[in-house]
């Protein structure tokens, strides 16, 4: 059975691409995994995951029309075509515009039961990772989490990936977010932490530079940076 991981969040800058990058590092040598950039607006993952290009495990897929609206039938077609490839795990990075429109997929053109039928047809498992950031982005991120998970009613696995660094100045919001997620155990499987990378430190700066340059695990050369990365990968 194939597994599709959808990394989603309508609020830009929440940490979607960071999570996708860390997932790519963790699976850098796993030939059974492929990463797909569904972000037509910024193509951030395409730049950051350049180290997977030479391994033929980085793809770009456009699912929006000429007015940046999701072509839902094209989304289904794209997933069907991806499922025909010889990979077991698919990590899909959705941009903010694509993520914003995804909840409507379950309430307009197709209902949850039909999407579940589609999952079965592909002999696949769909897992949705909703990224949550703190600070000014917190309310928007939590609103999206609720809008995304509620219509699914537990039919699919939904996880909240909490961007730790963004909560450093607001630990009370971290407690609030985790409490809310725990209360939604029927629709949200749980909270997972990631992204505790301090950009004020040399290690954080080195990591960001390596990410911007599209470097894989060997590109993180300092001991401190490698230690931080090792801790992050251990959470995934």
C-alpha cells in the first residue's frame, strides 16, 4: 500500500517547506520515497530539495488553473499518475493558495465518502499534516486546522505539526494549541513538534544557508548544525 503525506497550511510562512525539507533529509537515501512540489506560486520545495533532483526523487506538479484556482479533477488525475510510479511514500508540499482551497474539496465537488473511495481505489493511505505556527500566525493556523479537520470527521489521519521555534516567545499558545488538539482526538490524531532551530545562533544560520542552497545531509558540516538536524530528524 502506498502512503501519501499532504503537508498543508493556508497561512504562508508557517513552516510547511521547513517540515518538507526535514522529511526529505530523513528519507534522503530511501529510494522508496519521492517528494512532490504542488506549490505553483513559490516552488520553495523545488529549490530547497535540489539534492533530490539528481536522485530523480523530486517532482513538480501544477494543479491550479490560470486564476490560481485548484482544478480538482486535475488533482485527482495527478494523484492517480503518481500512484502508478514505483514509490511507496509520497510527500506532497502544497502551497498556501492550494492549501486554502483543499477543505472545499470535501464539501463542494466531492464529499468525504467519495474521497475515501478514491483512496481505496489507489490502494493508498492519505495522511494530512497541518502545520501550526505561533506568534501572529497562530490564530490563522488554528482556524485552518479546524476548517480542515472538521469535515473529515476522522475518516483520514490528520496530524498537527507544531513549529516549535515560532512559539518561543509565546509558550502559553503552545499549551493552548496542544490542549485543543488533544480535545479533538476524534478528528485530529495528535500533535507532533518540529523546527526547534534558533536562527539567532550560528548553527541556525548555517542550517538556513544549507537549506537555501538546496543541500542534503552532507551539506550540514558543523558539529552544532549536525546535532540540531539529528535532533529534528529524531522527531519525525
